[in-house]
């Protein structure tokens, strides 16, 4: 990636290891944004992508 890109994004529906998180923020390397399953769901919720609003009565 060095010299070819300013930033990278890696997505997974799972999780990242601590080693992957350390490598993604290593000094001197271009930044890598890690998007795991939880963050991906939050992003979808924010823009209501693939979601249908549902109201629920409280008893």
C-alpha cells in the first residue's frame, strides 16, 4: 500500500485480532480503518440501510 494509497478500509462481519488493530495504526504506515461486524451494523442503522423502522407499544 505504501506509495499507492493514502488510506485503506478493511471490513469484516466478524472481529479483528489485537494484532490486526495494532498493525492498522502502526506509526509510519498509511492509516487503515477497520470496520468490524458491530461497527458495520451501526453504520447501516445510521443510514437506515436495509432496515425498516418499527414502533413498539410499551405496556
